[in-house]
């Protein structure tokens, strides 16, 4: 049977190359921005975009932990209607951390910068990156950003913060006006099963995401090394495109280099995933992916996807029970390929730094309290699977009775979406052997007990693991140096391991006798719920109050005759 491709790529792409240029303005800021693009194609009365209908979403981010510290806002030279469809003011960092896409009609807000922005979205691959960098690193624009966000200008440019820029476009889709960043367009395309890409590919999947990308890795995003003129996949847009960064340092920071693609814990069920793209994979020409892990081969067949898109392929396996470094070799047969065929994996153990035995004459006169640190947190994950189906198209060949019918159909694809979410909480209580505890108040030197409860819900339970590890950190060690690996008591329930220093072998942790009065906060990192979209985890805390110390419960007195 003759079969036609689902999509045809534009043939009128214009090749353009950009040399990296770093622009320094009188703010001391540098622009980590590059760009590309290509021809726009033709619009229709219901699906169109006019050059210049564009803007930039601006978000201030703390450099140390990549936390969003201001509400994003949109700069534009235009005056878009307040009644257009949009998705609120959400940054790429927030979407990549699990914030869901929520369409809204009406109530759209924007800011005109005062000084006209240079052209952001190219129609022919020739946008002026040097002008964009100079504009967003200028003192005027940075002061305008400080004014809008309410930040002190000197604090903003002091080196502790960065400005995240995301190009956005105002366009008509299916007869309605929309405002989206590149990341929002990719997420919305997934919600519409590829319809946005089909209608607006030259804008939403080429010129908009390629309007800005990074020259060097920053804020957890990689430098873009792919095509600067071809339409990108949703996965590439979400992970690498549609962003620029202004940072306030004398020199650009060194590119971030990850020595390992995955870090797993020992004796843990995990998921390893790779993304396959290139060509089209369908039942007539299927893709198969093999993972060689520790000498054993895991094969994943029927990996399908349409032309111009991609598909995750993953395998679930159990890590060894000893610490080690491993190499996973990935082989792809059939259409498509993966960006990395060798994955470097680090297997680590956590049950090796329990706190030392506390004693009654311990002192720590130099103790100072530390804030609970930020740890990797992800409460939701999403992934999808392309499902091909045959679209019949019967054509009569020949004349009269000498003819015959022939199916000239083609493969169409449905996109099935799946998700997983994590809910969790923890509580600490005074140990049952503490004779003077009162509710949540205790004296220092006594023990505490802990319970952590977590659950994973998923629309594809076979593709996820349950929570498998929890690690607790304590204020007396400034949430570092020593920790306790909790024991899994059942599905989703964790408690302290039995304490060898406890007279009763209780599941307890002893607070130090020198701990000052005040809040005693325990921090627990709940981890190792694996999905095709990565690991779900939670950073939990709970507190008791310390008032007095154990010695106050002891006294010396004469023996009664």
C-alpha cells in the first residue's frame, strides 16, 4: 500500500549563522542570548501572525537556587487587547518545575517599556542579537524592570540575581487571538494533540522558540546546539529554547557540566529514559530501542511518533546494592536516533552518615541556626505516547471493469497523555519515653520520633515507581554533615531506623543537650518515585519547641529514712 507522510516540512528555510557576541552595558550585565529562525510561510484568515506582534516575558531569578523571586510580566511595544486568550504570568522555570498550563480568556496585562524594544522574532533568520543584548543590558531597561518588580536596582544588579527573558507572540489560532511564550506554545500543542504545530509551525515551533536560546548553559538549561533554522520539537522547546538570560557579573560564569546523566540510590527501582526523534516511526517502519545495563539488555519496541515530533522510550530496572559508577549503552534500530547513546550513571548509598552518640556533657558554644536548605522538588510529572492509526483513502485505478481499488492511505497519530503526582507530609513527636514532654514542647537532650507519609497517583501506574527513600537532616548539624536514612515501613510510610544508642532500641533521634530554646525543625527529603519524566520528590519539614534541658529533670536530695 502507498502511504503518505503525516506532515511535510517547509522547504523554504533560510540558513543563517550567528557568532556569539557578549554585550556589556553600564549595568555590568551580560546577555547570554543567541537566536535564529527562518521563513514564515503563509497564514490563513483563522490562523495567522503579523510580524511585530511580539513581546518578552521578564522574570527575576535568584542565581544560587534558581528560585523565581518576582511575578513575571510581559514587555511589548504593542497594545494587545485585554480580552485575548493567555495562560497567566508563568515563567519557563515554573513550567519545568511542574506548574500546569491553564488557559484564561480576558484579563491580559502587559507593560510598555518606554524605549522601543528591537525586533525580537525574526521572519527570515536575521534578528539582531547584538541589539537585543544591548537593549536588555542597558541601565534604562534594567531600572525599568526594577521599578515594575519592586526590587531595589542596586540589589538587582549586585550579582545575586539574574533576569530570565522569554520571547512571546500574539497570534490568531483557530480564529482566536492568543498570547504565548515558546514554552506555553509547546505545552498547548501537546494539549491540542499537535493541532497548533500543524497550523502555526513556522511561528510557534520555529521562529518563536529560535528567537532566543543560550550561548552557554545557565539556570539549569543547556546551550542550544541544534538547528537554528528548522522547526523544533515540543521536547526541545521545553528543555532548551525560547529563553535568554541577563546576568550581572564581571565575567560570564563557566558552563555547567554534568558528570552524570542520572544519579540513583542503591537497591532502588528506577526508570531511565531517552528521547527518540528523526523521520517518522510507524507500524510499517517501527523504531526499537535497546538499553544495555550491567550486562543485561532491555528492549523497548513499538516506539512510534509522527514526522517532526519525538517519543520518550524508557526502561524500569533495579540498581545494584553497592555504590558504583555505571555506563548504559543505548542502541536505536529503525527510524530516528537519540542525542546521547552512552549514559553515565552514579549509584550512591545514603545509609552511611548517621549522627554520633550524644552524651550529657556535649557543648557547642559556637552554634548558630541555619535555614532549611532548598532541595530538588518535583510534585508532578507528565509524559505522552503516540499511537498510530491508519487513515484509509481508496482510489480507483483503471477503466470500467478492468480497474481496481487501491488504498492510498497514511498513518495518523493520536497522542495519549499520562501523568503522576506526589502528595506527602511528615510529623515529628516527642518520644514516648520522654517523661516531661507536653504536646509539642520538650526539653533538649530527649528523643523525637518521626513519621513520613507519601503517595504517588498516576494514570499509567506501570510506568512509575512508588516512593522508596527518605533522608532526614537536623538543625544541630546545620542540615548537613550527618543525616538519617529512614526505614520504609510499608508502601509510602517511613520512620527512623532503630537507634543503637537508645536504651529501648526505639526509633528515635536524640536532640543534643546544648540545643538552645526555640524551634527544633527537622528537614526530610522524600525521594525516588521515578517516572519517564524524571524523579518526583518533596522537601518536608516539621517542628517541635525546645524549652529547658534534660538536666532540669534531675535533682539531688537526701534519701528518705
